[in-house]
C-alpha cells in the first residue's frame, strides 16, 4: 500500500479493526460537541483494549459556571467485534455510522455523576448521581483528515439532537469533531495538546502538538469555507497552568505563524488515567473559546495529556 493510499480515509475505516499483539493496542471512537452559543458542550468516547480485556468509557457534559457531569468506567468487559457499542453496570451506548464518513449517531443512557469541584475526579471522589441521556448525530462539515504516521482520522462536523440531564431536556444544535483511531496508544509515555474548533466564519481548525523530547511532531488541518484544505505540520502550543495543572489559557502557533490562536478554557471535563502498572496521567479536557490574531473567534475543545511520571 502506498503512502497516499494509506492516508486516504475509506468508508470501511468506520468499522472496528482486528487487534495486533501489543498490550496497548487500542481502538476508539471519540466525538465532541459544543452548542452554537457556547452554553453547553460535551464529549463521548469508547476505547477498546482487547489485549487488556477492558473497555474504557469516558463521557462528559460541561456548562460554564455549572457542575461537570461525568460518566466514566475503565474496567468493563470489552465488547467483541464487530459491535460498535459499550455496556457497563451504569451505562449503555451504541454508535452507528449511518452514512460512512457523512453521518454518525450516538445513543447513550447512563447513571452519571455531577462534580462541583473540577479536580474531584483526580482525587477519586464520588459526585452527585444524575441521569444522563444523549441522542446526537454528527454530520460531516468538511473533509476527513488522516494522520500521516498513525491509523487515525478526524472529521469536522455539525451536531444536532437531544441531551437529557436529570429532569432537564436540552434540544441541542451546534458543532464538533469526531475521530476514529486504532493502533498502539500508550497514554503514559509522552504528553500532548490536541484541539479543534469552528470559527464564526465557518473555518475549521484542528491541531495536535505531540510532546516527545527532541522530536518536532504535529498534525492537523485548516479548512476554509471555500473548500480550501491546508495541512498543519507545525504546532507550537504553550499554556499557563493553574491549580492541579488545569491550564487557564494557551496559545497555539500553527504552520510557523500562518495562524496564531489564543485558547481560553470555559469548562473542564477532566479524567485521571491509570496504567496497568499504576502510572498516572492527568487529562484536563475543556470546551474552549478560540481567538486568532485578527480577532476572529470560535468555539471548540482542547485537551492536554499530562503524564505524571515524566
């Protein structure tokens, strides 16, 4: 298979894949969303780890100034191939590529927890129980982008549907990003900063700054409303860290200054990731406001992987 063929996204890529032998080989479906007015956002992720025999389920709903809602499990038995679903003691979810690379639906019923203190999950604390329902569809709003050196692709989307929080029903309209990844993924050997956003003029951006010492690695794209597609191959991201390592602000300089973006986290849905040998990585993920050097603004998500043993 040629390099060009390897980086073209095919409709069959939406399906699950046969695992390789490495213990950290995993496959995930990862989807986020943010309301057009920035009042509510969230993400949903299924992670399959067949060689560890477990399934990761990590889902968050955030609203600025309000408690974070989390539904999280790292120890449920893995759903066997080819099903695109997750099932645990307190959650049930189905994923469906209704039209491959075009529309993708997620249905969730879960008994989640509310956290007034964003750092409480880092301390292993329990939150206040709340019922969570998600019925959303991601419709592609740009071109699929395949990473050059990893089996992973990302698609900018518009998002619509319904979210249930306790006795409150939210009719949702907004946008987001979805990705599908399969391969060896060790969360504890290096950090990164990942982000994606939609600016008010319809421009879509995505960038990942991979933090491997001595190696300059970046992935991403800039997609403009007129159909322009520009690969991001340089991403220098710096952040101001607050209490417990939560970034309060960050700056992303893409393609050596072609785009200079300030990212302001609005509400966090954080996770604490523990390896089979007890290594820890903090994972602050936030709905955020993006502002470029011209004053153009937008909304999206930003995340940091922060291994604690480096």
